[in-house]
């Protein structure tokens, strides 16, 4: 029961924070500089999640060829660069990690 109450509490806090921003800035127009800067928030957040998982899979920086996460990430990045498909890049990266034995 404590777990469910914690989850519901987190949902309420997250919803309140998002709703407050909408309520406060709902009728406000953002400057072109702020609007263009907000385009970089999703890639920055994704990078903050993905890069530590690739470069530090065991908690310390590992740039060696023994780092299967790094190799699979490089393969996925190459696929993303060539075909520009997010879903295909994720799938190829996951398969590469599985084949290399790092997806345990």
C-alpha cells in the first residue's frame, strides 16, 4: 500500500508542477530566442540519460573496446546517421548489444 501511495503522490506532484506552468504561462507568448532554445531541451535530456549508460556502464568511464555498450551505441548512432529512423536505430542498437553479450 505504501508503494501505491508513493506513486500516487509522485503523480500528484508532477501533475501540479506541469499544471502550474500551463496556468501561469498559458496566455503568455515566448520570445523567439526562448522558443528556439526550447527545441534543444529534449535532445539534452535524452543525452543526459543515454551518455552515462553508454560511456559508464559499470559506474566508471570505459572507452575501451571491451565496453559492449559503447560499441552497440556506436552501431546505433551510425544507423541513425545513415537512415534517420529512431525506431530502427533503437532496434539495431539493442540487437548489437545482445549479440555482443552486454545486454544481460
